[in-house]
C-alpha cells in the first residue's frame, strides 16, 4: 500500500502540472486526463487514511483501468498539445509511475495467491 502511494505522489505532481497548465483550460481531453488521475487517487484516499490495506489494494485493482486509460490518453494527445519538455517529462513520469503501480499490484496478487495455496496445503 505504501509503495503504491509513493508512486501516486508522482502521479499527483503530474496531475497538478496538467491541471494548472494553460493548455488544460483550452483542451477538454487534457482536462479529462487530470480529472481521471484525481478520481483514481480520491478512491484510494479513504482506505489509506484508515490504514486499510485490503480495501486499498482492492480499490487500486478495481480502478486500475481508469489510471491506465488516463495515461494512454495523455500519451496520445501530448504531442499535439505541446512539444515542450515539461509535457514530455510529465508523460515520462506518469508512464513510469503507472507501470510501477501495475507491477506492485501484480506482485501483490501473486503473493496473495501463493499464500492462499500454502495455507490450503496439509
């Protein structure tokens, strides 16, 4: 849970950059990207505050498609929105953070499955 939240700190910074960019005021697709990023993090906020790892991980997996979709949308529209290095680096940062969240969730699922198998063995 904490490792994922660390990656979401990076996502938050990308979201803040996009939200406050002049380009977001003029582009509905870009505005949708920063809203999708916010919605993903908002969904996880309650379980994080309650230190409820089970709910946090369940919601992180359930909402993962939303996070991936936001990254994919940004990757698609970024070149036409701006070629500025800030936007290129924001995409790179978001891509790395989302990939790490996916990796952490996959690793957690594999660990849970192995633990279940081991607990059911005689």
